[in-house]
């Protein structure tokens, strides 16, 4: 998941990805915040990034890579 935000005139890009097999990326929106989390199979958040929704220019979801 790629997040592009407006950082005072200059766009900044952040990337959150599922780093291990079985993990997924979830997006939650509430009260002016967008939360992007990498989550384990059991539902535990490994890492989370929070952004103000009025600063987000784009959320880009990339397809999962091939599993070997």
C-alpha cells in the first residue's frame, strides 16, 4: 500500500507492505484519520501508520506478489 500525502506543498510517499507470508495490510478510516496497519493472521497489528485524511492525496493498493 502506497500513501501519498501533501506535506506543505511537496508530496511525500510512504509505503506499508506485508513483510511476511500470512500478513495483510488493513486500512481503517475514522474521525479524520486514516490508519494503515500491517496485521498478522491472528489480527495483531505489527506496525501502524496514521495520517490526517485531509492531507492524503492518494492511496494506492498494489497486488500481492507471487508466492514461491
